[in-house]
């Protein structure tokens, strides 16, 4: 019979959904699709006229309120507050001669374009932009104004320069750059065939680079990021740090190992006078460790650096470094985020040097004499002021730093473990951005992690010092693009509380918080554990530290524990009024789903059946299954009728989500209704909700629909219609049909005595 077919399909759907969700061990408290973000006015998407935006670089300019995007043959200047507002463009295409040379070298036509790979602040009036130039890199200065509306955005075509040593040849070639005092510091492959990897400095002073072909310095690197971080108040002692991975031959001579490195050079390095001419005299590097201790004593290492984020604080000398890592194993796939202190990084560079006699020997601590000034140090007053330039350094210092660029001590992460771990092997994690947020009970780092399927994960991690454990709290899962594409870049504006997320489809702007979505009750707000949000006595709203908004003294928030019982004491009565009440009809010996979806995906659900004032917990068995969608009764009996209560528990806080009244219909009567007035095979008949009594419907449909309504009672018609639509009428076409029927026709109590429906009329709210 049709009823049984629909029951089977419902069960299959539930099992598939249940299996899919159970594969994840960490649930977001809130999951929003792209459509929902759009409807909530939380996101805006910028795309080019062709519907796609191949972007290769992004620059956030909060001072002049704009977002600069470098794409294929084009640069965009967008309004930072609203990226979909009118924007400015610069078309920068390769010449026909450049394209012709590119094609002659055997490249495909799509490769022979000008992909803008580098956009950096140069000074207060200009940006430096560099592109691949059809495999002949070029750079130019972009004149910019002081505002988004009236400001200039113009390429100075009379100052186009060669981009070799500044921009890679291939659009997918990795590079990392930063500008410091008008000089460009960049890590890249400098040649057409990507054989020569180098760290460059180009600018007002002489150019400096790493040694050509020296695999002690760089060995097949993949450049990920760079940053200028001062050591102290002496500008002459500023260091530039590079983050990259490299492939290194192991001592057994087998497959090359992948290590993540952090390297540093002095920003004022002039190279040597007689040796290391135009070469770094301060280049040093060491390893960044991100690993998990195994029960067998062998650590599992995450060696491939995917992204790095330098979180600046008030103390510019001590930012926090966050690295997103993946494994290199072909068997085990996973991701981790590790956090590093600058104190530990400096300690590694100030520690012992590594040394080995031959390439097939193991590394050990160098225990010989270290010359003065210490190799790798900068010529500055902090270091004694005896040398005004690295060109004055003794040859033995330069000789030592060239032969000993590696430090022996690796950098361990904070807590000596990852702050976040993902070993499910599902989606890939691609990008990372971090915001430092002040909450009622301290400061928290909010992590925004991009994936390969258009999702941004918003997370916090909480370290428990007593138990030496790290708790991961997944606050939101946001699908920022309509179709699944890899997230290629995430920039964050703390000033505007906005994210700017890039992919091959375009760039989207999204608010980092929308507190009202967590719920309209104090408990929902506190249980969310979002540092951006707090209960203000009326709603879940943006949290502001004390002193900023003195009028709002009533603030309830508990990020560390999410203790809604304590925070919302005395407010539970108001929450009881929002409990949902539902009426569900089931047929004897058939299956029925009692739906219950807590607001939080992190809450656990318990079902009870009410007996007067007492409640008895419903246990799962071969006839009763608890799924993420609700309670599935596989074979209903008359005795199953009653009131079912669904309660959610989250961090010790228990609240009732829904009360469901289940009424069980007699199977023989329903069976008779389905056969009444019909001929042929009953298995092909639809359930009653699909064909209400319309003039165009068959007369047989009118008969059993009227009788079915008599069986369940006309008083509950509207709720029955809604329930029927939700459970059985699953296609969009059928939903639209039912919606039209509800608008056109109205059934009222007593119509069964008249044997007909009222005449059609305009109705509201049905």
C-alpha cells in the first residue's frame, strides 16, 4: 500500500542523514547555508561581469577604507564597508608581443595573461603591484587617493618595471612578500623553470638574496607567509621572518622529508664586503614543530604548512603566530592548528647552532667556538654598536653563518600540542585568520578556518591548565559561497568586524557575528559561548567591555564553562513560554517520526513520555530509534499514544524543546479509506494529503479525503495539513501545490455534515 512505501522511503532518508551526521565528532552550534546567510543580510558577494573572479592577491587598506583585489589582467578597488558598492578598476593586460613570446615558449593561451600576484602598500600615496606578465613578470606603481569615493586609482604606466625577483613567472607558484620602509622582502622562485628559489630584498639599498643553488639555505621551498617583527625599540634591529616548508633528504638516503621552517634575516642587512656580496649575512632558519604525542612514544607530525597568521597585539614585539598544518602521510590525513610565542622563536634563534660533518650524518649541537658578533645578529646599537653595517663584519662571522644556517633547537608550540585537531579526513582546511576578542572572563582567540567546500569554520579553543587539555568549541559553520569551491584567502577587519573571503568564484564579505541567531533566551546566548555575544537582559547582542557602554550593565556571559544555570538563574520561566507544541497522527503498525531539533547541534536530546505529572524516559530499542531528526517509532501500537516530551541538555542546562501529542489511528479504518472507491493495484495510490477535494480531482479522491477528515476530526485540519506536508509531501512541486490549495480553499468545522467544502474565497494565514 502507498502508506508502506512512504514509510520505507522516510526510514531510508533518516538512516542516510543519521549516518552522514554521525561521521562528524564536532558539531557547530549554528550551521548556516549560503542562502540563509543571504536572507539574513549577513553576506555580500563581489564577482566580475563574467560571473567569476579569478583573484590572486588581496590587500586590506583600513586607513583608506578599501579592499584591493588583484585578478587576471585587472585590479579592483572595492568599498570596504560594502564591497558590492560601485568600485574602481584598472585593466592591466599583457601586450600582444608578450603573449606571442609566451605562446612561442609552449605555454597555453590561458597561462599567457597578467595574473596580479602581489599588491602591497608602498607609501602613503602608492601601492606596489606585480603580475606574471605572460611569463615575463612586471611591476607598476598604483596611485591611490585618500578615500573610497573621491580617491584616485590609477596605474602609472610610465613607471612599469621588470618584476623579476619580485613576482613569480607562473600564476600558481607560491610566494610570500611584505614591504618595510619602502623595501620589498619576498620569497619566490625567480626563474621560468622554478629551479631558483630565493629570499629577496629590493628597494633603495643594494639588492640582497640567498645564495644561488645553496640547498642548506633553501631546499625546494613552498613559501607561505612573511612578516616584519621588531625585537626591541631599536629600528636597526628589526627582523623579517619567513614561513615556508621545504623538502630535505633524510640521513637514510630514502624519500625526502617535509619540514616547516621559520627563517629570519635582518631588515638592514647589507651583505659582506669581500664574501657574501649582495647575499644575506644574517640568514638563519629553524624548524616549527606541530605534533601529537602517541601512546607508543612516537609523535604524529603535521609537517605541511598550509597557512600562517600573525596576530598583532598592543605589544608589536610579541605577536602570536598561528600555523595551519596538514600531514604528509599517504595513509593518515589530518589537520592541526598550532600557536607559537615569539619568545620561543627568539630563544631558538639565540640557542645553539646545528652541525653535521657530512650530508649522510645526523645533525648535532655545534660545540665549537662561535665568533663575534654572533652570526645572524644585526648591526645595531643593541648589539654593542661596534659595527655600523654588516659589510664591516669579520670574514669568520660570514663564513660561519654561510656554513651553519640551521639552528639545532626547534620551536615547540604553546602547550606543546595543537590547539585544534581535525583527523576526520573529510574536508580539506585551506586558510586561517584569527581575531583577539575580549570577553567577560578573559581574552579569546577566535579562529576562522576556510575549507575546500566554501565553508568558513568559526572556532575558539580553551586550555584547561589543571587537566592539561584543550577544548575545541565550534561556534558557527558558514557556507560563504553558493557552490563548493576552495577558500583561497581570508582577511579580517577587526575595525568593522568583517571577514573578506576569496575563492575562484569571487570575494565575499561576511560579518563575524550575528548574536541574535543564537536564540531569544538568556540560556541560548550563554550556551553559545561566543566571545562576541552576551545576554543584555533583553536579547543576545554584541558584548562590549566595561567602560565602553556604561548604560549596559546587565551582561551575562560565560565563555569558559557555558554555565547557563548560574548565569541565567531566575530567567527560566520566561523560556518555558517558548516551548513548541505539536500534534502528530500515526497509523497503527506503521512508522511515525516525532520531530525534535534543538537550536544547538551540540546539545544532547532525551525523550520522555508523560504520565500525568510524571515522565518516563523513552529508551531506544528495535522498535524505537533516536535519530538527529527526532524519535522514530517503527511500528506504532495503540499504547504508544500520548504526550512525548523532548528535552535538550547542554553543559548541564536542561530545557524542554517540544511537546508532541501522538494520536494513533486504527489501521483497519485507514486501510478501508485507502481502498474506498478505488480500483486496481493499491500500491500506486498516493497518501491522502496529495489530493484534497478540488473540483478537478477525481470523485474517488473526494470520498476518501472526506472520510479521512472525519476520522481525525476537522478541528485540527490546519495542523494536520501542515504535518502532512512536512512528512509526506516532500517535493517542491507538491509543496507549492499544497500552499496554493491552502490559500484557495478553507474547510471549517461542520463541513462534514454539509458533505462539501465552503466556496473558495481569499483567506489569510492558512
